[in-house]
């Protein structure tokens, strides 16, 4: 599965967990998934590992394509995670 136009986000639906304790997730446009339609916007579950060009969650591995340009303006160091 590949995520395009992606950005790291913090996700927390539990009001009793402080924001700083919320896990990091990825928001983006997904392609090549059996569960989602190509071009659909998703937010992954919590990231377990970040590597060059990919992230893993508990059940999935996502290839990271092009970063959301607005996110990159705000967090220029995020380019290190962008795929080839």
C-alpha cells in the first residue's frame, strides 16, 4: 500500500489521554489497498516504526510517496521520510 500527499498527525479519540501521549499516525491518499478505494483519504492506526520511505503500524506497512506540500512547508525535515 502506498500513501501520497501524506502528513504525520497525532490522533487521539480518548478525552482522558493528554495530547502529548497520543500516538503518531499518517494522513494521506491511499493506493493499492484491499480495504480502501484508490484515491481515498485515510488516517492510519498508530505508527510503530518509521523508516526511509515507509511506516509500519500494528497490522500494515505503508510506502510513503510524495509529502503534502503544505505539511512540508511547516515541517521541512519531514522530507527524510519521503520515498524515492
